[in-house]
C-alpha cells in the first residue's frame, strides 16, 4: 500500500453478517411478492407481443400491455436491488481474497443505502391493489375558504409537483381554473411513473390548512379546505362501458389565465357530466390542456372511465374505508390531514403520523405520510 493512502475507519462491524441478513431480507421479499412466478408470466406476455397479428384485437392487446406494465412496475425494483446486493457480496468476497482494504471500505459505504433500498421495497410490497401499478390522474379542488382556499389549492399542487419530482415521475397538466383574486380553484394532473396510483391514492381526501391568512387585513387565523381525488389511467379501449344516454358533453372556450377578455377563443375545451340512475351523484370531468377538441375529449373520457371503474370497485368491495372511488367529503370533520402553520406541525388523522415542519411537507416530503397510510391499510385488509 502506498504511503499516500489514507484509510478511514469502517462504519459497520461484522459486514459478512450484515450482508447475510440483507440477502435473507431480499430473498424473503422475492418469495412474498412471487417475483419468479411473475417473471415467468412476463416472458409469456412478451412472447405474445411478438406474435404476428398482435394488434389485430386492440382490446386484447391493451389488456396484455397493461398487465405487462403492472408486472414490470412490481418486479423491476426488486430485481434491481437484488442485483446491487449481489454485486456488493461479490465485491466483498474479492476484497477478502485480495486483501483489498479500499474495496472493503466501498462495500461498507454501500450498507446504509442497501438498507434504505430494502425499506422502500418493503413499503412498496404493501401495494397490492388492482390498479396500484398504473399511472394516474390527480385532481385538486378548492373548498371552503374563498381566496385563502384558492391559494391553498395552488400550494397543494406545488407540493405534489415536488413529490413527483423526487419520485422521478413525469407530470402533465390537463386542466386548470384560476382563482378570482389569487391561486387556483381546480387543477388536474396526469402523473406517469411506477406505482403512481398506488402511492398517490393514499392522498385522496380533504386537506385542511390553518394559518394566519396573508389575505386577511386584520391578520386573523383562517381555516381552508381542498379536496384531492386520484383515479387510475385506463387504456383507450376496454374498461367500463360509458352509456351515452347518461353522458352530457359541453364544448367551451377557456383562456389560459385571468383576464384575456378580448382574446379570440376557440371552443376546444370539454366538460363531461355523467350520472346513471344508480349513482348517488354526478361525475364531472374537465379537460382543456390540448389545442384540439378531439384530444381533450379523449383525455376526459379516459379520466371518466377511471372514475367510473373506481366507483364500481367500491361497490364490489363493499368496504367504504378500503375504497378509493366515489365522493369525497368536504369541510370540517372530514379532513384526512391538517397543516397547522401556527403550531408548526402537519398531522394525518388516519394514522396519527406527524411531521414538525409544514414547509418541508409542502416541499414534497410526503413519503412518511404515504408509508404510514399504506401500513394502516395493510393492517385493516
């Protein structure tokens, strides 16, 4: 070893034992998630996609692609972590054989990261819902609170954009209605990423903000509410049947922001209202992001199918707590989470999980709340 080499102290003792424990964890996870079985199914689906005439039946093709994506979303992260663990074990064995202190230190430095990867996988293993592996639409609507609620709606949009960025997900804005004085009244986002619906479905409900309002000249404390709804993406074909008899379609023009009264506008936005006799309330979907009416209607129909399917799933499960569709209660007593600025805390009322700094949460630090809700659901199912 050269005189210039500086050795640092090892962070962990008994690294062979730690690696053995990590390998046991990933092996148990692979078994519980049936990774090998799903891997074999993945090969079958890939073989079907390579067959001549695969696209002759669009519905069947879309079903196969949807299943393939769901399987990959579940097993790819497990296989990636398993490969990292295998590489760490190989490097350690080589370090021992070659008496290579630098390689020992490299493995030592990887241990904490491997533990974090496994913790994340264990949380992801709780995602076992029918649509958890899909992309999703997330809609935020301001509720009670006036201008303060509109500002709160925009703050929540920013929070979810930051969270999606941390997750490495792609986000597209599909509709937005600006507030009269500030903020926004409603926004719909399309979120594309592994297990996006599974994670974000935990955010569905009413979010309460309590703070000294910057819009109140007397500096009084004010409480505002916004609702968050999340529905999974469905393919263009297949899924629930939408009965045209109960579907009302309205085309309209919308400006991109406040004002713009003298701008020439084209009716390219679309509003869908759907209610069958057995539904408790109407479903309304608005899409205005695309320039062409046909594209906005296609997106809106996709969102509508997702919403209808969730309501049907709610009926099938017959468990209101486990359902993710249907109506969302608004206002006092129905909130899932409170963001209390003057007490400097955020509390989830379903799990009692708390974080002390609201600004960190609004900057996208949501994973603790999401993990706690997934664990609560797992215990109740």
